[in-house]
């Protein structure tokens, strides 16, 4: 399929499910890991059944727990870093997570996405040996960040290539996991197609844990709406609809095709 029709960069933040901790619910690490893993298996089944590549921003902590699964994913998927732990961070984690993911997977890790899109110094990212960073959502999310003044598209900051998550071509409506489950499906699909028409590509991101039952967890309703089978079906539908007109690539392959990274 011709790239001129547009490219879909499908990405998932593969991690321990620690969101309940933010809302005062103590969940044992074993349960956090198991929930993340159950979602990982479901998600991989969906994308592999549709034969599309994805970029998997993975915590080294998750990879440590499920090494065989990480090694066995299809070669057309990209493994990137989501630092070492989802709930805590220090600058040393940039390098240690990259090295650990490479040790486990046997692949070179080129990309980084910070948990919760938290700010990080690009000089530190570069020093750790990454080729690109995807830790920017160029929109306003109340209580999280206000990045309305940052570029919508690929740019360079302190000699580091940055690939923002996609937002709509007008009004910068985020095209990410929360809008996917809370907006009408047609609205999300049209926004995605509009971004591709405007930018030539779209960078979407989700979390595997969204696609399993979350009814036992005390997190806001808007974060677990449609969780489980309904969201699995919606993801299958989205990928199927986008496959009709667009090409799916990993972020690494897309940036290489654009001669932006080696």
C-alpha cells in the first residue's frame, strides 16, 4: 500500500497496572503485573490477528516478569522503553531500562516514552543513547499537562528527535486512549483520518490493561469505560477500518523511512 495514503503509528504502553494507587486503592504488585499481563496477551492477540505492527513502550519491570513473552513477540513489532518502573523514576532508569530491554529481547531499543508523559530532560535522553522520544501529548489535559504551545508534529529539541502523540488537526483534541473509549466511535475515527490527511501520519497510544475487566478497581469511570470485551471489539474495528486506507508502521520504521534516524 502506498505510503502517500498515510501511515498509522500504533503504540501501546506496556506496563504494570498501577493506576489504582493514584486513587488510594492499594493493589499488590503481583496483581498490578497480572492485570498488565492479561491485557498484554489480549492486545497482542488482536493486533497479531490483524497482522499489523505496533510499537510497544515497555517498562523493564514488566519485561523482567515476562521475559519469554517479550522474546516471543513477532519481529515486526518494535520494543521501546517506558523506563524501568511505572510508579517511580530517576534519570539512571533511562539507561538501565534500555539496557535491560535489549538484554531480554535481543533487539536494539531506540525509542522512549515516559510514564504518564512526564517531563524529562532531552540531554538525559540523548546521553542514554535513544534515537527518539515520544513523551509529548501536544494538548491540554487538566491536572496533567498543558502542551498547547508545543509542536503538533515531529520536531527536534536539544538534538533529540521528538514524536508527539497525535491530536486532531483543529482544536488539538487528543487522539489517545481516553478519547478512544469516551468519544463516539465515528468521532474518533474521523479525527484520526483528519490527522492523517493533515500530517501524513497519526500516532495513537493505548494501554493493554484497558482491554480487560477493570470492575474491581476504584478508578474513575471515564478511565475504565468499555473495559474488557467492548473495548477489544472497538480496537479490532478501528484497526480494521484504518487498514482499508492506510499503512501501519512501527515508529522506528517510519522515522527510518523518513531518514530521521538510523
